[in-house]
């Protein structure tokens, strides 16, 4: 573990948030952490006025996030891993 970092314990199920009567749940893919992910290559596409992203590192070839996401929410992880949640919103309906 890097100096100055700490391991955060799992949140017990009964302490997970409840929204509109639904409990929010999640699980952690322990195959990677944010110290072992990489940032994708970003290229601005002027025809569509958006950024496009691609993963160039062989150890982290899987892109998580979309071209519509802000750069801080897009990352590259190992191919066999699952993408983390990068955005949560509530519609109210």
C-alpha cells in the first residue's frame, strides 16, 4: 500500500443507503484498484464536438465510461475485470 493511503473496510449491508424504499447495493472487483488503472488516450472529435477515448496500455485494455462522460470518470482496467460505477443519478419518477 502506498504511503499515506489507507484501506477502507466494507460497509455492512444494513448500513447501505435506502432511496425511495430501495437499498443501494454494490460489490467490489478486487482484481484492480485506482492505483493500478490507467487513463485512456483522449482525442477531440470536431465533427461531433465530443472527446473519444481509447485504452493503449496492454495491461489495462478495457475502457470504462463513455465518450459522453467527463474525463475524470473514464478509465482503463484489465480486460477480465468489471467496470466500476462511474455515475449515479436519481430521476424522481
